[in-house]
C-alpha cells in the first residue's frame, strides 16, 4: 500500500458528507464488547445446555474456532484490506475500509470495526460456517471465533494507544508499528505474528 501521508493526530478526519454516515464510521473501542460478549455467552449456553454437547467437545470446537480466527484475521488483512483496486469508486471504498487507518493510524474512533461493518460480516461468516458445522459444534466454534475477533479488535486499539511493559505486548506493538511506519506489505498479523512467520511476511527484526 503506497502511502503519501501519515498523521499522528488522534482526531478523526471527516469521510462522509452526511452526518449519519459519518457517525456510523466511528465507534468507541469498548462497543464491540457490549455487542459480542452477550452473543458469545448465549452461543456458549446454547452449545452446553441447549444442545448439551460434552465439555471436551465444546473445548475442541472452541479451540478450532480460535485457530480459524487467527488465519481469518491474517487473510482478511492481507488480501482484502490491502487489496488496492484501480477503479476510482473502488479506491474510495478501499480508503473507507482500511486506507483511512493507514493515513490516520491513531484516530481513536476508527481503530475497532464499527458495528455497521462487523455485524453484517459476522452474519455472513456465521452462515458460511453453518454449511460446515451444525448444532452445538457450530455454537461452540463460532463463540470462540467471535472471541478471537474481540481479542483482535481490542488488541488493535491497545497497540496504538497503550504503553506496555510486558515483553509479549512490546514485541506485538513493534510488529504492528513496523507495518504502519516501515513497510505495509509485511506484518499483517495484529493479535499474533504467527501467520506472518508461516507465509513469509514477517519483518527481519534484527
């Protein structure tokens, strides 16, 4: 992604003419928690008490859901958010979805995905996974998948705005800051650098 301008301001740049559209593009970083934690708890309850799957089965499908999320995070960031189209209307769409974040990486209200985008995306993914899983297995899998998404979203905000003392978080922050300020064609993992190492898009941190 070619960058011509990078702002360190925490202020939000206006993207839309209409106020209601502008409002839908901004969100406080805690909002995903209010939306998805109840959904995660409800899905877990459905799996364990409505469908009555065994605890070990729940843990297994939950672990699979978390694993699939880490790969989904990487694939979406690398191949969807960083796909730069040629058509002017598509470039505008690209800027709205991700380009604005690279131009204004510290915009405090555009660091987690707004519900106007995350809810439709979660719905589509749930329907896709329902073609593979069903019943308690689906509920356990998707509860963990959403948990992975929340970890990603909140971690993304924290990496831009928190100062860490722990070595794990310091390394993760450096990884993401290199993506923003050094080379946007590397370092696509946000909550983990695992798939960058697997697919050769990690930084040489020496």
